[in-house]
C-alpha cells in the first residue's frame, strides 16, 4: 500500500481534488509515524497492529 493508493481511495470516497486527497494521505501517514515514534506502537482496528523493533546493525559485504 502506498501514499498514492491511500490518496486515490480518499479522493474517490470524499469526492475531492487529487491535491486535497494527497495532503490528507500525507497527514495521515505523518500522524501514524509520529504515534509510532512517541508510543512505540499503533493499532488500527480491523487492519492491524504496528510496532517499532530495534534491530542490530547489519554488516555490508
């Protein structure tokens, strides 16, 4: 799923311009990222739960 897909769904659902839908999609993704950074997790009912996990750095070959 991409921001463009979310924007397209919002545009069709809300019957708004592409610019407004893209702005709404950016705001939505930004809010999710902020919540993940602050709380370490985020649950979207009927969709899923997102959590932040720290991983060790990988070594390049």
